[in-house]
C-alpha cells in the first residue's frame, strides 16, 4: 500500500464559538474546502474552539464539513474569548494563523486563497473588512425588531452556498469599517499573521476580561499592525450574523455602559486611550463585482480627506 505523507498546512484558521450553533455552522461551512475557492484541504486547516455552553455544536457534523476541520471543546470560567484563541493557536499547525474571534462571522470564498497569496509579501497582517448582514448595523437593527430568525430566512433565500459573494448584496459595513477600507480600520474580525509574529506579541492578552473580551481583538490588531505591513482584501468580507452579541444586541446588556467599561479596561492595560492604527493599507486581490459599491464608498470617504 502506498503511504501518503501530509504536509504541514500553510494556514491555520482559529474560530472561537460560544452559544451560537446555528450561526457558527454557517461560519464553519464558509471556511470549508467545498466553499473556499482555489485552495485544497491540504493548504489550510480550520480549528474550531468552542467554549462550553448549553447550546453546543455537534462535533461529528462539524468534522463532516471537511477533512481539514478540527473541533476542540473547552470550559471557560470567564466571558472573554482570549484564552480560547490562544489555545486554538497552540493546537494549530500552520506557519500562519488567522483569527476569527467571533464564530458568527461568515466568510467570502476567496479569503483563504488571498491570505495564502499574501504570505509571499513577508511579515504582514492580512485584514478582511467587516460587514453586518441586513440593512443596518446590528446594534441599530435590533431596535427595529431585527432578529436571528429574520436574518437566517433572508440567508436561505439568498442561496449563498452557490456564490458566497452574494453576501455583499445583503450587508452593510460594520462600525469599525464604516469609513471604508482605504482609511484605517479599527479592527478586523478575520486577520492573519505569521505564527512567529503571533508568538512574539504574546498572543491575545488574557488581561481583557470584560464581557466578550472587551477590546481584546482591537488590541491585538493594533499591536500587530503597528509593526507590520497591512494588507487588506477589498473584495473579501467577514459578515456578522445576528446572535445577540455583547455589543450587538445581547438582551439585558446596557451597551453604553459596557462600552465605557471596555474603554476603561483598555486604558488601564495600555495606559492610553484606544485609537485605530494609522497604517496605509496595501490592497490585494481581484475586484469582485458584488464588492464594487463598498470600494466606491471607500474611495469617496478617502477623497474627503484631501
């Protein structure tokens, strides 16, 4: 019998999940080799790290989405995803790691291939612009009665599995990307860095302990971008699904109070207020027609600065 020697994946995508099985399954499917284009299951791996809750994924169903998908279940006493991110990276094998700190983010089909292309440019941060599904960002849409059932019905009608770029047609830019992606992004909810860089930065700072991890994702993004080339994928997107997140509609959460606490925590840990990194991006990837309206918006907002 001929032996098959599997090579180390070029990229590990770490996805953190908590109490969102329906949305997380969509996210994982958009990272599967059957959905991502111009790559094979040997090029990358997906490490799903789920913090235990009363609504868990089915590990068997998760693994059926691809031979390169692994599932880890862990207990978490706090409310931050930071430790889960760090554990997922420790368990991963790729020379580069991509972090999806919120498992409710669906991906466009060229994210993995373009992230692999970016590796030839050396040490850098690859950032995917963020969007919210629907006609408004979710923290506003929830005030109009928007909910997960309405959104999932719209997704089913969209037939995104046939062409994932259709997600752009039912989305708006997230608050962190509202000025487009030619101006500084406050964060990326799908960002990739070399493993050596992740390690040298100490990973995600587990000192961020407010609900949802506070500014832990913004913090890592800022620290990574400040020391690297920033590569933005203008025709790719990570699309937030409504799930009652900490700052996007969680019942019983005073969002304004929570944001105050998050700012205070960041100030305590970093001794300065948070501000987005001021790094001019390098744009990578062919332009997809569905993304053109957002590129036009980005150009318009960029021209306003001159």
